[in-house]
C-alpha cells in the first residue's frame, strides 16, 4: 500500500472522531483509529477518538467534548465513521436519520465541518442539507455518494482532505484542490460537500 505523503506542519485544527462499533467492551484497534494515529505521527494532525455502540454513547461523547474539553474550539473537523445507508447511520442495529443526527447536534457545531467516512452514503437534497446546517450550526457537511467496501475513504482520501484543510481555512478551495490532485478517487467515491 502506498502512503500519501504530505508536508508536516504545526497543527492548527484538530479532528474529533466518533466511530460506531458493535461493542465498546470488546473492541480491537480499528482501521479508523490506526489511520488517525498515523495521521498524528506523519501529518502532525491531532485528534480525539471516541468509539460508541449506542446513540447514548454518541451523545455522551459529544457532550464531554462540548462541555469538558476547553480546546473544543480547536476541533474544526467532526469526523463520523459510522456505517449506514443513504442519509442514515447505524448504531446498535438501529438506524438514525440525518434529521435525528441534526437534532442531536442542535446548535453544537458552530464553525465545524462535519465529515462522514464512506461507510455510509451521503445523498442530501438542498432542503435536507440546509436543514442540517441550520439546526447544527455547522459550516458544512461532507461525505461520499458511493459506498465501495473495497476502497476505504479513511485510509485514502480522508487523510488527504484533513491535511489540505490544515493548510487552508476555505473548505471550498480545499475541495477544489482535492479534486485537482485526486480527481479519479474523488469521482469514484463521489465526494460531496454541502454548505
């Protein structure tokens, strides 16, 4: 496997990752955690990783970040690595809609970019994306329109996206550059940005 090389810079923005797993009491190191550790070591991008196996666990992790972490303003990327179907996430054998996730994050994501790994499809109408952004306060929501189980966005394009976002605060320019540098992969996974 070829590693994508990015210049290491001082960290400006951090990643807060929530990953849905089957059982937090019986967990092994996941691909997502391994990649985040590698990103920290090789790209100097700090992150907090939380696994959850219930919607309450997701809520608790988010609340702990919001109210207990004094560096919350530095976490500009909220990275959701969760399986599911189009516009739904799957936690503990239950599907939660994008509207339910928006309500869970209500008013808590001001200035944040919410990014979904390609474990689920993100296929929002203009109305759905605007509702999500209005309710959460997020700057943007991004993800993928194709779920190719053979290609993990976590180990490929997500790490590049996070690296580019470290260098540039304008997420629209970041996405443009991402498409310029990795057009085929972006098209294959159908990278999407709603803002």
